[in-house]
C-alpha cells in the first residue's frame, strides 16, 4: 500500500487534521475574549487547541476544546533564565502538535511564539491586546518594549530561519492590533514592516445578547426620569482587574465626593501584577469606603436587574487593548466616563465623557456634565450615537469575521514547512508499503 497525503492550502478544510493553536499567558483571557472565535472555528470543522497556564477559567472551556498546560509565570517571564524555560516548553509543544497556525495573544506570549514559529516555519498570527506596563513606563521600560517589538517585527517579516525554506511571495505571519494607539506606535518605529501584514481589529467585540437586550438604545437612562435628587440615585461602576494602574484607587477616592451614592466594583484580583489589590487590602478598603461594594468577578455584571441609574467609570492608565467594559456599557446605553488612555484611539468625546486628568475632581466634572446634558436632552443623543457606533463596528460577530478574514492573508503552504516535512516523514515511516 502506498500512502499519499494531499493537502489543500485553505484556511478551513474538513479533511485537514492540522489544528489552530490559541495561545495566551492566561486561561482567563482565552475564556473571556476568544470564546466566540474558538466556537466559530470549531463550527467550521476546524480543530482548535488552547495553550495557556491553568486557572479557574479552564472549568468554563467548552468540552470540544482540548487544552494544554503551558507552565509560565507572568511575573517572571522577562527573566532571561525563565524566558528560556518558557520558550523551550512552547517549542516542544508546538513541535509535537505541528499546527497549521499559531494565534498568540499578549506581548510576552507573542515574542515566544513568533520565535518558535520562525524556527519551525509555521504560520503565525500575533494579537496585541495591549503593550502593557512597559508602554506606560519610561527609560529602561520603553527600551525593553522597543527591543521586544523589534524582535517580533524582524522574525514576523521572515518566512523561515532556514534560507532554503523561504518563499517571498507568501505571507507566514500577520500582526493584529486591538487599538490604533498601539498600531501607530509600532508603525512609527518599524516603517519597513509590510503594511499588508498589519490589521486593526478592536477588542473582542460585544456579545449579541447585549444588543438584543437593548432594542431602544438605552435601558437605564429614560428621558422622563424624575430630576429631583437625580444625582443621588446614580450608581457608579468599576469593571476591570483590581489594579492601581487600572485606576481602582481613583474610583475609590471618587466615592468620597459622592458619599450618598453606591459605588459597585466588579473585577478580580490579579496577584501576577505588583499593583493588584489582595483580599486583606480589600477588607480594609471596605471599612474606609463604606459606600463601595466589591463583587469580584461576576459574569455579565451590567445585566444586574436592580441597577438604578448606572454610569461606568474607566480611569485606567494601563497599557491595554480596548476595554470590553466600555463597549458593553455603550451597547446597553450606559454613559461612560474614562481616561484619555482608555480611549485607545477608538472612541472620542462623541461616544464617551473624557476626564482631563487622574484626580477624582476631573471625574466629578464629567459627572456634572452628564447631569447637565441629561437636563438639556443632549445625553440621549450621545447615548444613541455611541450605541449605533458599537452595533456597526464593534460586535463580537464582526470581530470574529475580521479575524478569520485576516487569517486568509496567510499562506498555508505546508509543502515548504519544516514542521510539515517532519510530520509527513513520520506518517510514511508508520505506514508500510
């Protein structure tokens, strides 16, 4: 018997056993931001495997999604010794699986996966959810960031580390940025990187259920609300990880200026970050700020039935991608006040209220503007404009479709891949003539 393996070079092929790998430095990220993409790939009969460290989010992965534990500690990832260990582990995983595509997320994972993919000649999509704290830092932090991006740019513009396997007419790697700010930062420093390999795909999109639950454009701020003591009825929401860099202390300080209002905090502790709150600190803060209520991680927090008149506060200075809380709030017609950093080059003052600084008084001014614009009916025009913008540009379905279309730019030419040749040799050895 002679074995022949015919491979058609398409993004989706029911007869293609090569999987797509979804890689991140946390399972939480995959569960919260890539579930829709994974489900659509699986529905198209494409094999998908998740690779990440194990955390509680693993329990919510679909049964149809295999998971491989990648032992990595985010705090220690840029230690040279640890980095080599994490790189070697990923190299062994990918060399064993021999995927058709590696889709990696977050800066450190992108660096490791881009190097592994270059060595093995495997197609690669690198998503930048944000440039992290290195982007916000100065001096050595910015230097490290630029070195990392330079390495990624260099290896992602090449097809293979082995000259005999390079083919200039085909594209092996693409870069996906979630906000214009990061995209422009990259382009300004690496003008020679092929522009047709760079895509702007904002965030992970707002789920369909948010859109379906808000057919009128707003569900909380009615035009006939009783103006009497309206400001005291407002509930302020923080939704994000409990990090100082995400503005949790600004939010807490704001509660001192509005002592009669409820301040609701949704978000988890992240001890991989040095500026994260812990349970002991939270217990102390609850005593110091009695009108603040911590709910930790809650699924779909904006669907609380007992909300009165909510306003989302996003005081983040973290180098992140598009904050999903913003688009979820706008999809439900909830006004948003945020820092300039949180705009991510996606939103303007036509969509949200922008704080002029990090001081709580700056956010107080924005709150007063909301109250004023409510009385003048301008608030509803902004709410409906922002809601329409989200529906037209930032739905989960549109983000998934844009991502899959970006995959189509890649050349899945396995006949020249070191990984495929290794795989083909093994098959031929296993099956006798």
